[in-house]
């Protein structure tokens, strides 16, 4: 069952890495995923590109643009993910992206294809919670795909408890009010937010994202949470991936080394 893969996550210091599907080359999606698992990353988020991504900084915005230029679409992504669970990939996989591409693809079709590929969770940052309850919750339940909800220091306790009651894969703690790709300094105010969350005795695990970029920031935020999510810093590392014989391919050993070296710098 899909939820069992989330249950396999360590209780502390779990590392999640985000990257954009089809970046830097169209067919890099699965090779990067395989390299991340080989590097003992605990969970992976794969972003499906959109021309106007929400809350993303310039690095991930640029990766979205390149991915789309490479020819990545939702349909292409699902084609790439078809062999996802037939091989060695056992880590939890989440898709992350905007509501617009899902609606254009078709909600029911999107969830059916995601479930068929073995996707465990789905993060839609720009989907209002009311929209989730009214139109999306039945799809998550029907296809055994877990939601993830984003929370900030401005999210009130009642809303956080409502998110927690939905049994998400985890609660995504936004460490800054800025866009992705910034830096995280765990200030007194942020410490107070973490303490507030701890005092709420939530059932869901907490993962911190936005601004986590290296070992120092990873260790700082995981003192308070189950794990952290690194995205922009990893996407920047992928920019150095050597090109292969065509615009759709990369030198796989070199790509694997880039992934391995990056993860070693975090842990």
C-alpha cells in the first residue's frame, strides 16, 4: 500500500529532495530519481512544470521554463513514470505542481495515472483548502494518494488542526514568507513557531521547506522537525549536468556523480 512507504521514513533527519521533471534534459527524470535513491535520500518530490509556478524563486522558475522547452508535459511525465515501481525505486514519491495543469489534464485522469505509476502523494500549493474538501479529497481517497498541506507562521491553529485531521503524508512547514531558494536562519521568531507546532501535539510529521540548502540549514531545522526538503540548491547543482549526444540526453555517470556529491554535502 502506498501509505506504507511513508511509514518507512525515519523519525528524525529525513532528507527530501525536490527537482523539476524533464530538467535539465527531458529524459533525466528517472535517472535523477534512481541516483537520489542510491544516495540514500529518504523521499523525493518531482515537480511538474507550469509556465507560471506559484511561490517559486528564479532557480525553479528557470527549471520550469527549460523543462517546458524540452517538451515536458503531464502526459510525458506519466509515460516516464510508468516503470517507476517495476524496478528498484522504493522511496516515497510525491508530485508537486500547480492546479492549472491538473485541471487541464483532467482531475480524475490525473489521479488515475498517478496511482497507476505508484505515486504516493501530491502537493498542490495553490489549491485552497475548501477546494480540496469539495472536489479533491474524494480523488485522494479513491486512489490512495496522500495530500500535503503547506503551513506558515501566519496559519492559525484551527486551520493547522484541520489540515492535520485529514491525515496528510506530512505538513509542509514553510520556513520563510519569501519564495523558494532563499536562506533560512532559525531566528527566535522561527523557534517560537516550531515550539507552537510542537505544543499542538499534531499527529502529522513536519517537514521544513523553502530556504533549506546545505548541511548547516538542514541540521538547524531538523532539530525541530522530522525532516527537511531541499529544492532550489539541488536544481542549481543539476544545471552543471553534462549534455549527452542530443538535447534530450545527459551523461548518466556524470549526472549520478552530481547527485551523489550534492547529497554528501547535506549529510
